[in-house]
C-alpha cells in the first residue's frame, strides 16, 4: 500500500534497480571507446547552412555579416553557420567571388584594429 502519491513501491524499486544493473553491465568496458557514426555526422552536416559571399571579396577585406549569406547546401570544406562567430573578426585571405563558399582556405581569423585615443 502506498504511503503517498509520490512514494515508490518495493516492486517499482526492484524493477528500477534491475534495469540499472543491466544498463551498467551493457556499458561496462566502454569507457575508453569513441563511438562515431560517420553516416549520422554527414547527415547532420548536410542539414546545416553554409556561409557564402554575397559579393566579390578581395584579400585583406574584413568580412562582416552584411558580406555573407547562409544557405543550404553546405559544401565540402565549407564554413558552416554554426562555425561562424559574430565575436571573431574574419578577413579574406584569397579572392572570393560573389556566391562562392567561404572556407578555411579563403578566410582567416584576425584581430581587429583598436582605435588609439
């Protein structure tokens, strides 16, 4: 008989501990393994948006959010929307034409120039 509405019964606790023991047995010895499902990773990446240039960008140009667009598909080696950070300053390291993908090969992270008073 239940003491109150939120207390567990002995049978409930027995079932719970049995399931926990089974789960621990299934997972034992797996601490040092790295499970990577490449198909799943590629499927998720394909759903992300890639970063594209809105206009021609010349080497040395600092890239702002007005210079890019985010769109599907994301292409191989392309910077994805989740990689693009508003806090970092990015500049063009190689010529990028309008609608080209941005990659680590044509974009570099740089420190913004600070104004000296």
